[in-house]
C-alpha cells in the first residue's frame, strides 16, 4: 500500500521533546535563554524522521491474484500548502515482477484545489508490459455550470485471464491473453446544482487481444476459438449519465449518498467494429455511526439490452477490487473480470474506522481499518434468478488517508476457498 505505508513509517519516526520549566533560582522568564535546538537526525534516524528524511522510502509488496508477486521500493515526495493539505505527490518506483522481470514507474499526482486534480503515471518492465495513464478532472465540486474530465490510457498487460462466459464458468477453464489497448475518454457534465448533474461520456478505444504469454496458463484461443473480441477491435462509445450526489466529499466521504442512472451504446453504423448497448444503475451511501465510524455500502445492476455483437471484454464484469459504474463491480476474493456475462448485480458494504492519526510529512495522516463483505453474480436471460448463486467475499481493508484528497489501500479478501490481496489508490467505492 502506497500511503498507508507512509503512515506507518511516520509513526516510527515522529518524536517530541520538551524543555524543563525554569526553577525559582533561574533568571526571570523574560531573560531566560531559549532551550537549545535538538540536534538534527543523522544516519538511519535521518531516513526515519519525517522532519529530515529527503523522501519517504516505502517498501512495495504487491500480490495480485493474476499478476503474481511484485517487490520494489517507492521513494515518495509530498508537497503541502499552508493549510497542511497535499498539493503534489511524486512517487517513482523500482520493481521486480515475478512474470516480467525488472521495471520502473513514475507517478505524479497534483491536487491544485478542491475543484481540480490531475495525474500522470507511466512505466514499463523488461518484458511485455507497458503502461501510461494521464488524467485531468475539473469542476469536481459542481459549483460551476459545467464539470469535465479527460483521460488517455495505454496499457499492454500480459496477465489478464478468461474463464468463459457465465456465472458458473469453472476455474479449470482458466486461460491467459495479452491485452494491448489504448483509450481516450472525454466527459462533460451539466450541473443544475451541486447535487444534480447530467453528463455525456465519449470513449474512443482500440483493443487487441493477442495469444497469452504466461507459459503455465493455456492461451485464450486454445480453449475458446472464435470468441468474439479476440484479435483487434475498435469502438466509439457514447454514454449518458444522470447523477444525484449529496456526499460531503467526493474522495473521502463520511456522509451522504450518490445515485446514478446510465445508458450507452456502440454501433457499427457510427464507425465501430463491434455493436452493443447497455443500461444500469448504481447507488452508494455513507452513514456516520458514532464518532469517526462510517458504514459505506453500494449496490449496482447492469443490463445489456443488445449483446449479440459484443466482444467478451465489453460484457458485464464481476471481480477485482474496484467499482466502476457502467463497467465492472468488485469481488475481492477474485481477480479482475473473473465472472462475465450479459447482465450483473452486485452489493457490498464496509465499516470504516480510523485507528491512528497524527501530523507527519507536513500533513495530517491517519490509518483506517475496514472489515468488508462483497456479493454478486452475472447472468443472462436463461439464468435470471437475481437472488441465487451469489458469489461472496469477506475481508479486511487497511487504508492510509492523507487529508483531504488521498486514500491508499490494501484489501485482504477471502471467498470460495481462495484469498486475494489488492492495493491501490482511492476507495473501492
């Protein structure tokens, strides 16, 4: 975990010193000499002391259900403003991947105001994998007439899995493929007030599904020949989103709710190589329970009104650690996209409780624990029983919060006899 690790290091390095009060035989307070300044930290203490460390050395231990074990080091620099709020994070790393060898990434996150944020992330490994993600978001507070965002992604990943379509696809059908894709998202929202928004999303995406590169996992074409979506495809997607949002914060909410309805389509008539359409709904609610305790829960449903020409990577998806409305929902005992089919329903809840907080590295940081539960299923017209055959996961989330914009997390999940560990930035929902 990127920033919870920073919190733990800070807790080891923070110390306070107090001078003794002057005795009666000492000079009057007005003439008393100032207490000597503490000697600067040296050696190893310099690296553990937030006041003197040139950067935060955060060890990286990442175990993803698909990606294997990645080990590395993240030297992290934080810049804060006069209100002790983080304005910028620079976090490069050097890593070693179990599958693809040595690599490195550069991450820069900017938080110029409560209304805007931006990020640039890029990296590569010795073999196969490359990544880039650049994003800018404006109008987050919705106090102006319009909000907007733009994001450009290139991702070449060698670890994705496909098990077949349906809620009962067996683990024995596991296959691997090389996912090479580029994407540009542009979203513009019309704000009727800070709570109500209608937004339009345009997505241009190119996806090339190539034979797998993991020697121990069968390649996708060997078990699923002719699967729609293998090979190169491109799409122009249109999506309309209606949102009602009463949360007290878009990043670290402790009260309020967000409700959204959406619908979208991709059409060969408009230049895409595939066709499909979908609609859905998602709700998130945050209930304060006593002092510093928040019950967060969400529910989502996605239905594909036409899927005959849909590639497998555009189907409704359950698995992984993130809720992305209109695309996928989490099941934190499985890897991303473990279960795919036309339709989906999912629910989840977690109890968020801060257990440690202090000032360090020029900002306020805290450590939070969050036991959670996830449940959901995918289905088609032939298996539309919403309550039956749910996949479930339980677990514990450990989060590091740097006010007011940053959440780093490690989630430990277990379900169906298997465990998984996820790490990343921002809350799962």
